[in-house]
C-alpha cells in the first residue's frame, strides 16, 4: 500500500504525485514549499516539464454521502475520499421562513398583496439537492488541483421507484398503482384498513387518518405512512397514553424512498455541470457492482468509486493505506443575538481568533477540529465526526493549522512519516 505526496508545478498545475522521500529532499533543498496539509501537497519553485500520465476519476453519487477515487492506468490508486453531504438545508430554510414571517407580523401591520408570478428556470433544482450536487462538484474540483485528471466517470444510477416497492411488477402493472379506483389517499387508507381502527378494531365509529411519522418531522402523505384510528385512540396516541402495537403495524411499514428520488433528480444537473470542466462518461449501478466484485472489493462508497474509475481502464488495483474523510458545512449561522429579548450579540469574528471547525493541533500532536467554544477561552475539540478528544482545553494550548471552510478534510489511516512530521508546520505566507 503506497503513500503519495501530491505535487504542483510553479504555476499551480497538478503533476503526478511523488514518494515521501522525494518530497522530503525537495523541501530540504528549498526546491518546493508546502501549500496544503490535508491532503499533503507541495509546490515546486521552478517550472518542471509536465510529463503526466492518464488519471481517471470515479464518482459514486449519493444523497447523504458520495465516494470519489482517482486511479492511474496501471491500477495504482492515487486518491480516495468519502464526502459527507449536507442534509440540513431544508430544515434551515424552514426555520428562516418562520423567522421572516414572525418579523413581518411584528414590523408590518399591512402590506399590499404580492402575486407569485416568478417562474423557475428549466432544470431547476430544490436548494437542498442543489447543495448536494454543488458540494460533490466542489470536491471533484479539489481533486483536480492535486492530480492531472484526464477523464471523469459518474454513476448516475437511475432508480425504478415502482420496482423498488414491488420487485415483481411488470408490464401494465405500472399503470395500476395502489390508489387506482380511489379518489384520495385517505379513502384508500380506510379501505386498506377495512374501515376499522387498527388499535381497538372498532368499525362503527368515526375514523381519522394518523401519520406514523409526523409531517413536521419529514413524514410524507404516502399510504405507507398513514393508518386508520378512531377519534378516541387518535387523541390518546397524541397524548402518549397508548402506543400502537407492532402487530397492528405489520402491514404499514413507513419505508422512505426519498434518498433514491434525490439521486434521480440531481443526476442530470451533476453531469451537465461536470461536462463544463471535464471529459465525462456515465455508468450504471449494475456495471459498478460487477466491476467491484471482479476487483474483490467490499460494498462501500469509496470502493464503488474505485470500481467506477477502473471501468475499461485498469484490470487490477493497488490500494492506498489511507482515506480522506470530507464533511460539507454551511457558510455561517443565522442567529446573531441571544437572550430573552435578544439583548446579547453573538460574536461573528470568533472567540480568541478561533471559529467552529477550525483545524487545530492538541499538545499531544493529535489533529482535531474546534467543535464548541466558550467565552472563557476553553474549547471542545473533536474529530470530523464529532467524537470528542477533549471537552475543555484552553485556547492558548491549541496550534491553529487551518481555518474552517465549506468542506473540511481529515486523514484516516496510516499517513506517511513526512505528513506526520510536517502536519503542524505553518504554511508559507
């Protein structure tokens, strides 16, 4: 399992990576300088011949996580990362909407009605999905600064939602959905439950439809999320006086297919934007699965990306000993004040020069991120997944490595001795 140091030419053009020993000699002789700690990257101080080889990038798209891998033609794996995408965009937009409506009620007694005459452009994506697609594209751009990418292969994985729900569906059955013959979802749910309460089994009382997962928490209006209850049981359930038994819910599992729908919705936008920058090819899930099995890899986001990159390119793979974990973060925060009457302003410039998710070095040499800050100067430091290293450490004992960005990166696995030795060195300038 080889270890690599990424190299840039004097003008920032990516070159082929080198071994740690070679990078150590270049830094010792002042022929290069460190420009990035994670991934560890050096830039040459002279114009070098750009003799590069073909490098293919594979992308395994997803709604929560994405896998990215870069492979050379001889099967040498040059880069692999797992990207954790944001899933909080919709919740934050809902919260912002509530703030604005409350403010309008306080500040504006009357406002002339405005007509919603705005039109959405062709190819419009909801902000939550656009954030996922743009974060994936940004991660690919970061890799293109490290390696001379010759082509990109993307798995678009179109999902057949009907087939996922009912594997045996075929032909005209696609036109005969579960709601056929019913005027509304409520009517179908009552018919499915035999017009009786699933809890007390009464059928001679008024019935209501209950959402297993509340709509306020992301529940859907699909029949699988709804059951029939009488008024009395419905009220008791919301007062937490009763619980629905597992036996009564055997046929009404609340399966969600929204993540598959997310990938279906953003695949065209993702491919279109990547084609503006790279030579892009597309592949499908069944092809990726066969390639992954042929390479002898287990199922994971990163291994899928490796298999995608190796399609019709490399017959075998030489693995890396480390993986880069990346996490997408929001740019800032909405809350600027706190207190009963918003009398205290929250500092936006950070505490003692530190912001949340700044990368720091602990006294024992461990690299972590500032997870929580206190005005007293004591911070909470954790890894990229939020697992705490220390709950209280004085800021004067921390060495700032890099400021937080919209994508933060952490190295998992065995890094090279050069990386370990220079991880805490300040960047030039």
